[in-house]
């Protein structure tokens, strides 16, 4: 369903190592930026979430947003100004 680039996987693993309680990686589309993804670390799932396990990483996506990620690639592109961003390509 979703493909991870090496850059995205590395960045996500770094963030998980810094967290003491996060188990899940929530992916949400940013409503104001086309194809930009908001990524947050969370300890639990919500009732309307779907879980996707890729490379031992547990992603959760709201069932209403799953179609945005189907057959897409998640990439991490560090911005030169220091704003780190994930995007769907």
C-alpha cells in the first residue's frame, strides 16, 4: 500500500528512538500543502484508524485518509531553512 524511501525510514527511526512512549506513527495529509504529510508519534490508536506495518514500523492512518497513501511513496526531504518535511510522491 505505502512505500518508504530510505530517507523517510531513517528519519522516522531517529524520531522513535527519541520518544519514550510512542509506538505508532500517525500520517495525516496537511490540508494547506498539497502532498505534504504531517507525521506525529503516538502511543495508542483511535477507533477510526487503520494500522499498516512496514519494515517493523507501525503506521496509523485515519480510514478516511487511507486513499491518499495507497500506492504512494513516503519521502523525507530536509528543507534548507531547517523545516523538515515528509511528502507523498
